[in-house]
């Protein structure tokens, strides 16, 4: 657990601002995993941010992450088709996580995370079913194309890839902690879901990826004052080629969280979360309607049920969103979770 001694607010603030600065600089040049950001906090002082405070007990956690998107109308998808653009969309994503964290040494811990994912509300103007329906002779004018040719699919559920994450704390003066973060995502998830017409869904919307993904970075934990605690991280992610010759774009992720009254039973948390991702590659070709940058403002709350258990919730709003090509803007996301030491 984090110990609080002889606080030096100026030093803590300087180190904290350094983490934010490094995150913003590195984030501007790269990107994110197609299945979203996988490394996440557990509600203790931060909800999305991974801090540097190493576990002293085993911790089990349950978490639900939900994302909701703006969607295109069938007519818009037809118009895109007339312009020669193959576009797909989905209206929502839900991910459910079960994780187990445990200390290995005084300065090292490990977290194992299983996930179940579900993408809902698909529509596609460029899969085999849609292409077979559209008359190639009419592709020059949108008015001659039929909205009946848009290929719908209700959902794509299944177990996702398994994440193994470790932290090594290399600095701890009692007021400030720094740790390296390293992890691997193993291709244990389902990659065989089909559309309502029986066609294999694209890898980017499968519960799993079929790829091995590596991630690593830095994390920080400290205090601005007796009442305000801060956690921060910056993480880089890259992977191998997965199912159907699909490779997710590499990504940078940064998270900064501050919490008030971290020793109280009810702890308000405010976070800034950013993810910057390169375009995906499929069949050795860059997918032009992929990639982009998003920064979220995430207010939340952590409620301590007792000495060992807590529940937490937050909502994330995209305050900056710049996506590449034709892509669905994210409206908002939320997280609900429970964690317990044992």
C-alpha cells in the first residue's frame, strides 16, 4: 500500500506534470488496439488509470465497460457505396472483465484478465452479401442503389483475448512511486462469428483478434496534497498479424486521474484519458477508414463497502475526437466495477 510521509507538494506536482507532458508528446505520434484499451485500473484512487502502487494482497475484480456510437442511416451507407467506399458500422460494444491480481515481490505484481465481448447493431455496405445485392451497373449514382442491399447483423459475442500484465516499481520515496508496465495479450478469443447472412465477420469486430499483442510503458502514483491523490500512465501497444491477415494499428494511451479524500469511504475521481491509434492493415493494405485520436473526460466515484471491498463507476465523454476516413464517432462510454482483496 502507498505510504504517506513528509509531503513535498512541489516535487510531486512537477513529477506528475512530467508524466502528463510525456503522455501528450508520445501520444501525438501513434495509436490504439482495435478492440479498445485493455489495461485498466480497479477503482482504488482511479478507475481507468493504472498507477504505480504495487499490490500487497490478492485482488479479484469484475468490470463492465460499455461504449455507444453515432450511427449512419441506410441511405448514408448507400451514398458511401456510390462513392466507392466500403463502410461498416456497429452501434455498441460491451466488454465484461474478470481479473485476478497478486503481488510477486515487494515491488512487483501480476494481473490476469479474462474478457467477454459483444459488438451489436452491425450494418455493412461492402461485405459479400451487400456486394452481391448491389447491381455493379448502378454504382455510379446513389439514387439507383437500394437501401435493401445493406447487410445487417444483430451481434458478435464471445470470449475475448486474455491479458497478462505486470508492474515493476523501480522508485519509491514514500511520496512518489514510479513503475514500469509490461503486458501481453494472448489470442484466446473467438474469431469465427458470422453475419446474419452466414459470412465470417471482419476480425476488427470479432471478440478475439487472433494476434499476439504486446504493451508496455510507465506508471506514477503520488499526492498533490493530503486530500488529493494522483495516478498516471503512458502505454504503447503493438501486435502481430491476426486472423484473416488483419493487423490492428499500433497505439499510444495516456491516463491521468486525481481523487479527493482517498482515505474516505466515498472518493470522487476525475480522469483525462487519451488514445491515439494508427490505421489498421488488412491483406497488406492500409484500411483508410480506420485510426484516429480521442481524448475523454471521465468523472467517477469509488465507494468502499468495507476494508476489503469497493464498487466504482464512471462515465467518459469524448472532449476531442478526430477519426480518420469515414468512421462512427463515439457518443460516450461508462464503466461499472467491483473489487475485493483477499
